[in-house]
C-alpha cells in the first residue's frame, strides 16, 4: 500500500541525516524567518529516487491523518 510507502520514506529520513539534508535542500523553499514551504511534487519525485512509490494525495493523507490523530488525542484528555 502506498501509504505504507510514505511512512517508510519518512522513517528513512529520520534515520539518515544526510538524506534528510538532501530532502530539505531539494523539496523546501525557504520563506520569511526561516520557515519552510514544502513542494509535494518535489517530495514525491525525491522519494521515488530512493525507491518509494506514492503520490501527492497519499502524502496529504498521511500528513493530515497525523494532524487529526493529534487533535483527537488532545480532545480526549478526560
């Protein structure tokens, strides 16, 4: 499943600082105050060069699913 590919790709980035540096240099445009603007199409292409196969929609799903899980957890503090 491609969502597993997205997760595996991010595991690679976490475990390999040199690859993360390449990822940041190729996929991030620096904004004001050092903020980073990520280009999803560049991320998908960069991941493909490392053998991972997913598309922008699957990347979005992982990004927003993770945010949703954090929001759900914060609402269930009882």
